[in-house]
C-alpha cells in the first residue's frame, strides 16, 4: 500500500501517528497499546504489502458548542476503511470501503466519508484502520461542516455532469455510426463505452451497487485498450504500412494475454503482485506503439494522423500535468479526480469532431468518385448509342443508296419520269426523317434536363429499349413487355432510362458469358397501391459468389470488371437516392430477375 495522510484544512491540535500491523492480525484494543510513530503533515509512506495501517489522531473542540467534522478520502477503491472512536473508556466503530454497499453507508457516495460529532470542550481519540490489497495512494482529509457541504454538493453536480456528458456523446456517436456504418466509429464507441465502465469501476460503483469484485477494473481496462488499438488501426488505416500494423497487432496480443491473466485475479488476488508490473509495462507499450504509428503517418502527411497525433499529444500532456499535481500539490484529491474525468470528456469530444470531419471528407470523396463513375457510365451509354445508331442507320443508308442507284440506271436507260423521280425523293425523305427521329431520341437522352418532374415509367423504358436495340438484336434476344402501366413517378427521367440501359447491358453480358440459347427478357410493370414494380425476368443466372457483392462499388454481373462492364452500384445509388426506391437481384432456378420498386408518389420526399 502506498499511503499518504494530509491535513489540508485547519483542525486544532490534530496530531497524526501511524502504526503498521504487518500481519493484519491485531484488533483495536491490541493496537491501542502499540507504539505509534509520528506522522507529519503531508508525509508519505510507500509500502506494498498486506499490512493493515492504523492512523491515530485526536480532534479537539475547545468551543462552547458541539461541532461536526467529516473524515473523507477521495480514493473510493480502498478495500477496508474503518473508523474507531474511543470515548468514555470504550470503542465504537463505523465501517466503510468498497466492500460496503450503498445501503450500508451513512452517505450515498462512492467516496469514503465519516461524520463525527465532537462535544463542546472535549477531545476525542480516533483510530483509522486501512486495508487494501492493491497498490494505492489514499489521501485523508478532515473537513468542517461548511467545507464538507460545499465540496459534497459540487462533487455531486460535477460527477453527474461528467457521466451525463459521457453518455450523451457516446449516444451521439452511436447514432452517427448507424447512419454511416464506419467501422472506425464502431470501435471508437465501444472504446469509450468501455472507458466509461473503467471510470465507473475506478469509482467502485459496480462494487458498491452490484457487489461486483473490484478486480473487474483490470478486465474492463484491458478490454478498453483492445478497442483503442482497433480504433487506431481503422482511423489511421494502419494496413498501409505492414510493419507498423504488425506492431499494433503484437500490442493486441499482449493485451489479450493480460486480459486472460486479469480473470485469474478475482479467485487468486495474490497474483496481483506479479500482474501489476506486467500490466503497467503493457499499458506503457500500448501508448508508445500508438504514438509511433500516429507520428509515422503524421509525417506521411495523412490528415487523420495529424488530427489523431495532436489530440493524443494534448491529452497525454494534460494527464502528465495531473499526475505531477497529484504527487506534488496539497490540492484536494477531488480536484485531481474530477480533472481526470474531464480530460476523458475532452478527449471524447475532440475525437468526435475529428471523426465527423473524417466522415465529411470521406463523404465528399465518395461523392466525387460517384460523380466520376456516373460520367463514365454516361460515356459508356453513349458508346452503346453510337453503336445502335450505326446499326440502325446501316439499313436506311443502304436503302437511300439503292434508290439513288435505281434513279441513275433508269435515266441511263431512258426509263425516267417525273413521277418516279418524285416518288424516289419522297422515299428518301421518309428514310431521312426516320434517321432524324433516331438522332433526336438519342440527343434527348444525352442532353436531358436534370430537373426532377413527374414522368411515365413506360416512356423511360421505351427510350432504353430504343438505345439498346442493336445490342438486343445482335444476340437475337427476345424482349417482351407486359402489363404496361401508365403510372407516373417523380424524378429525372434520363436517370431511370440509364438504370434500364445498365440492366439491359448487364443481362446481355450474362447471356454472352453463359452462352444462353434463345435468350429472352420479360419485362413486367406492375402498378401497386403505393409503388410501381418493374421486373426484368430472364433466363440467365447471376452466379452466387457475384450475387452477394453485386451492388458493391465497381461491381457488375461479370466476375471481372472491365471496360465493357457496367457498375451496378450506380443503379442502386440512383434508385435509392433519386427515386427513394429499392433494387435487388433474385435467382429462381435457371432464371434471374432484376426487381425495382419505386414509390408512385414520392414528390414530397424530394
């Protein structure tokens, strides 16, 4: 036990004396006959054993009225703290310590508090019995009633504030995690939840409320370190450096070993002598590992590493200052105690802002990537259109050439008349009109208005079928459209057209890859009450290993993504964000089905 007895507030004629019972076998009557040594103010005695320490002091009241004094320690995790009062030739005892539950305490506080009434014009002799199986630094304070009332109220308010803020910030980060599913957020939430449990354990709440053994703190503390390392790995993306990531993994294995070790402390507390120095080494190694990794990425100009390093450097400096104050100041231990809690809140708040900034930055990067992919998809669609135009124009151009050749032959043979000439001109004009309409159809898709409005699903589907006509004919795909619905949806028409083009193109890939004989696509447009359902049923099958990740970034129905594949995540993104709908791919026996659900009336959501 590391013992420090301080008398901070003025109490008349208070002399402190100490006696160590190394075997912890003596009772109060036997101890009273022992020789006590003088304990000066702020004197520190460093011991680590299973001794019982007895602190002897006398409180005098030379006034003409009864006074109340409060004896208090800010170390709530002392195992046994009993106050023995000698008055009128006999002893009375008040028991406290973390083995004493809330209901058995005079004060509903995790701190150890004794209230003593001192009669007027009298001296009372006290013996404070302290036992603790862990290495500790108890500081004891004698407070008058005014001082105690002020400190007690302030402590209750600040403790409630600390844990209230802690819980609010954890819930705040949890709800953000539910919306973004960032793994770094997940580990950070668990890390701080375990850190809060560590503080609660340090404050002995699990023990005095639920009767849980105080050694729980070591289990919780090691679990906290595990999630701190996990958070560091994902926040800094330490996998970018295999060597540094290996250091963090080694640290994790060490913590796992200490976590296993800590479970044995409850049935075998004597192992703490061995556990304590090893645990301190692992904690020190953990901090060093984290700083090495963060500093490495800091100099690699990693934005997250800069934030991480600066926050941890500031927090570590504050903790260092708190430790210095703790060992070299006569300040209340309550100031140190609450200061440590406030530093944890500061760390939680700063990293919450850092994570929010990281998420916003990643979100902006994702939006830029998606914009690029949309442009690429649009270019790919234009390639399909050009191919379709060339295919659709091949026959009309041949007809025009044939008509002009016939005119030339008829003139050379003298079989030329105005009627045949004007009929040929009319035929050519009709062909050119059809060609012009084809161009207009493609141009309306390319230069479509991005403004959201109501439109018919059938109209968007017709455009997609028109654009993909050459691809459909090249494989002799039988396309059948059933249950035409005139329902209108709200959104950008060209975006839904693009969705249909990508689906048709991916189906073409399936037919080509699987060499499907007599491929067909059956398109059903089903009008439900609140939504419209579009089904692309076909006789191709999406492979199971592809199906599980088909809507991931840069994925298509093809196993290998190449320049001809079409990213289905773009389809999902457009359906989800632009139309507030859903899309899924189902395999049924030897068939597959692209299923799209879009609300009929979702204009208000936009």
